[in-house]
C-alpha cells in the first residue's frame, strides 16, 4: 500500500487526510493499528483514507515509515486469508475423498 497524496479539501492543520493506493479498508486499518504498536495512536480511518491527528511533524520519513506499516498490515491480512483458504480447501478435499463425491 502506498500513500499517494494529501486530500486538500478535507485536511486542516490538526487533521491530515492521506489518500492511499489501494484505498484504505477498515480491515487493513485495524491490522495497521496492531502493526504500529505505539502508545497514543493518532491515526484514524474514514472515507477509505488514513487520517493523522497527531502532534508529530509529518515529513518524508514519517510517510515512508507509515507506508511500510500499511504494507505490513496488508501482508498480514493476505497471509491470514491464504491460510484460511488452504484450510478450507484441505477440508473440502478430505470431505470429497471420504464421501466419494467430486468437488464441482
């Protein structure tokens, strides 16, 4: 995931709205919170955008670090989803063998 810009129409001095590519989902944002693991979490999510309400100055290093954590959150979700699909597939294969019915 990449931060691609600042939403001019929604952002103010105390609240910066970042557009991401792909658009930020609630699931990715929740995983991002877990990855960030920092007290005083000053991010929020709305309208598929990442919102920063913190006191820290936002610079290119801040954006770089945030992008890394967003990507890590996406990767965690992808890994969990793949593991779940594998478990489901293994279950269905076993059920097919045990019942003699094909998977269609």
